[in-house]
C-alpha cells in the first residue's frame, strides 16, 4: 500500500499555506497525518499537493485564560495528556482525550486533524460539540469562527472550504465546581468507540442541575447533543430515577448507524448504559 | 526532494519522492531493514521508530516530514557486541517468537522507559496496545519491559555494555 | 526407543535462550521484504473487485502505457492451459474440479481473486497502474452462506452441478444403536465464524531466473518448501533440480503461510517471463483477501448420554464454508472437525459428517488447531449443556468421560474418504485434569459461579483437549562435522517463528554429545537436504528432532569407523567426547586430525502415527450484562507433551496459542456483506488481540507420559491450547449468565452478540 503521487509543500506562514491551498484546488492539509496517511495508503484520496503545517508558527500552543481554553490546531494528543493545567481548566477534554488511539498515534495526531476528519466516533469533535466550542478557520478571505454545532455536517463532512485551514479550537470557560463525566465503550483499548457520551452540568442554588450538556459520539453520522435528555436533567435533583429517565430519553432520541461493528439497537442500549454510568459518575 | 536528517547518530541526505514514507525510506534507501512494515495503515506498530525522542509510526510519516529530525531505529539501540538490558530482558522472557513485531516493540518500550522508567504494568500494557504481536500473547513482553525498568531508572545502564 | 541420548539431558529440557533472538532483537533478521536483487522489478496483483462473475476480458493497455510499467500478465500469457494449484493433502479425484487457477480466466469466484499481475520499476508505480486496469466482468449473483449455496440456483462450478464439493465421514462404533438406547439426548446447532491466522509479516517473494543456467531461485518460501518446489516445477515445466527455494526469516505461519498460493507461481513466472528478478510483498489489505481464511463452520450435532452422565454417542452434520476453491490443504479443517470432535473423551459411538461447501468468499485452509477449535467448541458446549440437563457437575461429567490411561492407545473415529485411522498414543487425562483444577484454584473460584460483583457476572469453566502432532511420512537431516570441529545440522523442517534453530541445536547437541555452541542449524531451504516435509501439524520438533537423533547416531558410527584403526581398536570400542575420540587402552586422538576432511551423514526419520499432546484449560470471565463485554480475568492451562525440549519456548507456544484462541472466541471475525465484499479489510476492523486485552494467562507444561512413537518421546505441541478456547469461553459465559439462562451457540462472543443473547433470553 504505497501512497499515490503528490507534491509536498512546507510553508513557513499561515498566509503562505492558505495561498497554496487557494492556488492548487486539489490540495490537502497535512498536520500529524495520522488519519490522512491511512486514507492515502488505501488511495481513498489522491490530492495533487500536501500542505504541511509543521513550520507554520503559533498552531501548537495551548492557551488557558480567564475566558476560555484555546487549542492550536497542531496541538497533539500527547501535548494535552502532558499539560499540567488542562485537567483543571478543561477536565472533560483531558479525560476524553485519554481515550484517543495509541501511544505512537498520540505523539503525532492533532486536534485540528481530528476536527477536520470529523469521524462520528472521534472524541475531539464530540467534546467540541458538547462544550459549545468554536472552531477558528483561516482562508483567503480571512478568519471566521464557526460554532461546533454547525461545523460538522455529516460523517467525515465539515463546513471547511478548500482554501481554509483550522487554526484553533476554543472551549468556553469551565467553572471549577462543575459536575462532569466521560464514558465510552470501545472493543479494545485505543479503538474508535462503538459509542461514547460526554456530560456536564452545573448545580444551582437549590442543588438542582442546570446548564446540562450531553454529547454523544458514535451514535449518529456526527457528534451531537441530546436535547431530550438534557431537558430531563435541567432543573432536576439528580437521582437514580432521573438518571434512568434521561438515559431512556437519550436512547430514544438517537438514530444510530448500523454497521458490522454493532447493530443500531445495540448502540441505542449502549448509549443508555453509558449515559446512566456517566451521570452516576458526574453526581458522585 | 532532498531531505536531511540524523539516523542512529549519522547525518544523512536522501533524495526521495514526496510520497515515500519514512519507513520505506529507511528500509529501501538507507537499508535499515530492522524497521518492519506489517500493515502500512498505522495499526500494527511494527514500523515504530523514535523521532526526536518520541515513538512514531514510520508508515504514517513521510520521509520529507522528517527533514531536520533525529531518528533512532532498532538498529541504533545496541552496539555490535551486546544486547541492551531491554533486549536481554526480551530474550530472557522469550518475549519474541517470529521476531517480526519485535523491532517495534523494542523501540516503543525504549521510548516509554526513557521517559517513564517507573511505568507500571497497566501503563506498559496501555502503551504496547498500539503494537500487535501474533505469537507471544504479550504476557512475556510485558514481563520483559517491566524487568528492564531498572536499567532505565539508572540511565548509565540502559545502553549495551 | 530412546537410543542416542546417552548423556541424558544436558541440553534437552533446559530453558535455553534462543539463538534467533540475537538478530531479531537488533533488527538484523532477514525477512523476505529485506531481500533485494540487482535489477529487480516490483509486482502487484490486480484482484477481482466482485465476488462472482464471468470474466470477459482484461484491458491492460492504459496500465502498460504508464511510464515505469514493464508488463501486465494475464491468464492469456499462460497459453491454452492455465495452471492450477494442486492439492497437497487429500488429493482426491472428486476435488479436482475445485482447484484454483493461478489467474482467473473464465470466471471470478471471490473478491481478491488474482486476475493480472503488474510488474513495474517500483511498487508504487505498479500500484498506480492498478487503477488503469479495466476488467470486463459480467456480475453473477454471489453465494456467501450455506443457505444460498444449498439453493443451487447459482453455481460456482456449473459443470459440477452443486455447490457442495465433498462429504467427509467420521465413524466409530454404532451411533444409531447408541442413540436408540440412550437415556438422554440433546441436539443443538452451532456456528463458528470465519477468521484467519493473520501472521504479522505479510507474505512475499523474490524470484530470479538465471537464463544462462536455466535455474530459478525463489526467496520467501516457508513451511513446505519441498512440496512447493514440486508444484512449481510441475507448473513451470522445470525439473526440481532447476529450482532452489530459499527460506529466510519468517514472520509467523500458524498454518496459513507457506502453502502454495497463486503468487507462489505468479512471481517466479513473471521473473522468467521478463528475465528480471521480481519482488512482491503482500500488503495487509490484500492479505486479508488473499491468504487463507479459516474456521467458518455450522454444525447440527446431537449428544447421547446415560442418565449418570456417561457420553455414549455423538452424531450430526456440519457444513464447512470453504470459500471459492479447495486450496492445498482445504480439506483438513472440515475433516478434523468431524474426526476430532470427541477430543480427549471416550465416546464409543460416533457418526459425524462434514460437507465442504463452496461460496464466493476467500478460500480457506488450515489455521492453528484446524477443525479442532471448531469441533471442540461444539463438544465442550454440549458437555456443559448435558451436565446441566442431567444435574451433574460439569467437572465430574468430564471426569467420567475422559479417556483413561488404561484405555491407551485409544482409537478415534475413522475418517473417509482418504481413509485416516488414528489413535491417542499415550497419556493420563485424569491426572492432568486434576492438576489443572488445582493450579487454577478451581474449588475457590467456582464459588463465584453466576455471582454479580460490581456490575459483572462471574463464570468459570474448564475443558480438555487433544492436539495431534508429528505428521509423517518422514523428515530428513544431514549433519556435517566441519574441519573446525563444529557440527552443521541441515534439516528439512522449516522455521515459522517457533525457534527451531535453538530447539534443534539442543537436540543435536545432546545426540552428538557436544556443547550447544558447537552446533549450527540450517533449515528450510531445498538446498540443504535431499528432501524434506517442513513444518505443519506440530511436527517439526518430533519429526525433525528425531531425524537429528538418527543422523547423529549414523555420523557417530562413521566417525568411530574412521578413527578405530588409528586407536587400534574396534569401532564399538571407540568413545567420542566432543572433538576427541579415545580407545579402551586410553589413547586419545583429535577426530579432525585423523579424518582430515569434513565428514557427514544423512538420515530420515519415518513415522506413520501421530503423537497426541493433551491438556486442560480453565477460564474465569466476568460479563457486563449491559454492554455484553466479556472480560477474561484468568486463563490457566496444563498440558502434557511427553518430553519437553525447551520449556521457555514451549510455554511461549502455550500462552501465545491461548491468546490467539481468545481472539477467535471474542474478537476476530471476517465479515462479508451480501454482495460478497469483505467488510473487515483493515486491521482497524479485523480485531486482533492487543496487549491490553488479556493480561492474566498462565500455562504449565509437564512430562507425564512420553510418546512411544519416537526416540525423543516427544509430542507435537505447537498448536495446543487454542483448540478448546472457544468452547471454554462460551461455557464460562454461560456459567456467568446462568440467571438469564443464556446458552451461547455461536462465536464470536462479541459485546453486541452477548448483549443480544441476554436481551433475547429476557424477552422469552
């Protein structure tokens, strides 16, 4: 499985990278390459040009501020794993990313690459959607910022234009007393999950849940929030009955894909189980 | 394209097509055939090399991406005379049978123990889950890596002597 | 029969670290992809994209026009008669119609079937040319399963008139009478899923034609180099002495690698056709389509027992989905599934039939424990079902039925056609079973049976197996005493990762009465010995090892003859000690100084009977009823191999075999869609066990009852514990889920499948 023939460019600035993408209509962006290279090896894509971002400055930083957490597009899974501040500033992210792939892949695979690939079972897009993240893109017309909820259009499908490059993922401020959990189920360690759920909520003055966010991966063609389950949690005092009701609602709300890894009804049951376990964990 | 990098202590310059993977470059151009290709789609780990101190799948890396990098392959871990403590532990525990996945196991374990000489069994299994072995059932590999930790805790002993 | 081992166990039985490891650990092995020849070209295979169809034409012009492409070879280049792959084993006339052509010409019968071979300057260019090949195929409806095959409205082989290729029958005693008189019977249907050996080094060849000498050299052969040389000579119209098959390091075999595949012919053919060395390295995607698949079997089997749990009969019908063609060893698994279903148990009356059914899937062949894994799944499940029905403890049920030592040798069912009669050679099943129970701490763990702890149900099970080994007819060895006093052992056996360089040197060292480091072992290649049979059916240690013992005796006799005149005594009075020889009067001479030139002997060990290693395996699992996840908390095995050559490598075989079995029981599945397309065509989809999956595996190997069939007393033990794993894991899952009354009858026990069993059980 040898790669198809392509040209390779390694621009030194974002502007140059965008210009290369604009000039060569049949180009793809290369960051860590951990998804792109298998795609090329199977010849599922055969671009004329690969634009490597490795020399583009500023894309590999993790910035934690009073307003948000900003992950540069070239931030790798191992960077998130080793970062000392993220487990406090964005614990849901840190937990979810600990499930991504394997050691060697984690040394190369990037936030931007995962967002751009838009695998429905991938953790990073799921966290972006769950957390109301914004995705910053730069193209020939300048920068635009797209809410994660509008970014993913389907399996392996996003709103990125051919001349655009993801530069940053912005995750909103995370209150330190927030309740949260991440649960996924994969066949083996590091595999894409058959399904996963990310959950957080805040506790109001009455001890009830508010601002509930429940995201699911692997259960439809793109990561999504589960509004019916969120509604049941919001304003409720969490107990086993509420959790059961929310999990049931989640299971009814999703319309999972069916493939050789798992039938649809199994995925429905799995999401229910995972959400029960996540909510139980979140309130503990 | 002309690419220059350091492999196992030697600076080399090679002229490769952009589409050539680092694995193929190491094997076919530089004749470092210890790096093996078991799947060419980033799952089996046999092609693992160490780039700038980090374990990486060389089948998912282009040679041109490695320009300026420092690369260590399995051939670079031992000198002519002896096995390293890690390699000796593999042999002692019979942590290899056919030997095909072995270079990737060795490079991965070396990178891990260099960074985390106190890795526990759970961490070793977690890290090695990106390397497929069809022969051993992994039990002896994990035993070997755990035994080799002592040498990495005292770095002077991690090289072949 | 323990001659030739006078010095006892100086090397044999010792956990000697392998000589192979020194090169593998430092990246200095030579695998076939590491072989390069001056001026070589690279080949890729154009494979059928559809499962079933009439091949009208192949247009290769665009591919030929691509710069760097040297040739596109299709079946037309073979002339009127397209060569076919012969049957290495059980070459019955009724199987002749099902042999695979080296390239498809009139019909394609599975996705991945070779249609053309492209030869180019680089593998990348050859792959570029793949897209430019235009094969005109009129698609036919594909047959993917037994039901479709039995309809018979679509035939893979029109001239045959049926999709059933052959029926195999295993018979012992009088099953009809036994079932008529039985207190208890139970009949169930079982399914084992298609999976594969999936060794880690993809296949590959480098072939070079020397036009001046009219000689062909092929690197990359494995397992059965001599048999493949015969096939290659026949199909390329060469004599065997024009061909040298070179075995380099081999990255795993497990039955699948080394059999004669189309590429074994295509690459040498291309090399001669172009008069250039040609290299082909299989990629992983094509490996999943092209290398033998295995295991797919449906069974409808009935057990008969007395009310106190004595099994008196097994009968039924199985259907092996063998894929599109009968390959070299394609009959083994269907036959074994019937002949060895009784396993280690004394079941007096057997009538089992397996039908080999052709479908539009990749052809099947042997994979470690062929047919035995499948048959043991059925038997071990039936024993637990019967024990439950009869109210007998499953441990006690097994004890009552194991073949006892005073029944040895114990004949198994006789297989026809291509009659095979075999018997268990020796053993003490009961002692080993009890040892396994004790080592596993069964009496404590069984208290967890069916218990819900932290959200998971616990279950334990134990089962027993036999492992056939030491297939004949013979193996050859040649030993040379070199000028420097070292010994070179040339052997017909092949290395597939099992460490035979080390093991054979241990045997040779003891047989020659010299230290380990005085012996060098060369093996596998056709140039080393006159003939050879290779490595399959757990035969290398017994067959190759015994050949070494006999050859060492012959060589020592020759040396004694040669030095006796100098020592002034008769040859029988000569004592050999390393490089020296001495006579009764005390004179000592250097052997080499007396002889002055290398001296050698060659001998063959002949054997018609199989050895049977045997053992027990116990498992402890925990099942999450919500996700269907089966966690294997512990596996413990105990096995008797008669005589152990190297406990380090032997235990390695056991643990590795168990984990492979767990892959087959829980993870691995080659899934096809209704169109005959393989859906699990990557290693991200075909799930192999990884380091995180099964951490707690241990094995014990003992020397309880030597085999009476060879001078070592050894039994083949390379396949072993994989054999009962499917049945044992299914029994443990059933035990864990006893509250749900779940009885698994199909593999794999994947989370969705286990979840489905629980859901279905709860609804009924």
